[in-house]
């Protein structure tokens, strides 16, 4: 069966190093950019910064809630951060590209849809819902970085 795919991209008004620092820090920063009402019960189980981090959260998209058990990797440290669901194989990447005015960040997810009618519906509806959620996350990231001072970790 073909994998499903969703992605969104935006230019963030910050240097790639700052953007990556926020994305890769699952203790202090990453939870602050997650869309409200979508993720809850975010808990870091191992690590907390970059590759080797393992976390759990509950995600709710389209009214359907599901537990996520994610392992973080860094296929290209400083440029690509990845989260893979340990239980399902769903794979999300955060790709950074320097661009005039900041950093282009692309969030992309690939997953194996359910079987049968549910899978058919999922392939047609879920990408749009995820793209909307990613646009909100990218907006949150931009706003967060506008107020972020790396010298002040209380931000």
C-alpha cells in the first residue's frame, strides 16, 4: 500500500542555528511550539536534546486521539531533525534551509495508512489536517523565536 504524505513549509525569521536549537530541545523549547489542543501529556523518557531523545505524547487530529511514542534522530545534524513513531513507523522530518530573511523550515510526515475504507478516508483527509496543524506549528515557531534569547533559558 502506498504511504501517505503531508507537509508544510514557511520562512522563519531566525538563523538556522537558533531554529535548530529550539526544534531539537525537547525539554525546554520544542513543547512550546506545539499547536494548542493537538498534543497533550508530553513526557521526555530519554535524552531530551537531539538524537537519542525518546518522548511520549498524545496527539489529536481530526477528533481522533492516539498515543505517540517517538524516537528522535538527526540524519543531518543542524539541518534535518527526524521523529519516528516507535510503534507505527510514522516518520516526521524538520528540514532547515538558509534563506533570505531567515530559515525555511519544512515539516513533512510519511506514514502507512490504515487498511480498507478507513485507509481510503485517511489518505484523502489526514494530509490536509496535518498541513493545517504544521502551518500553526511553524507560526508558533516563528513567534517563539521572536522572543527567544539563548542567553536566557527561562524564555
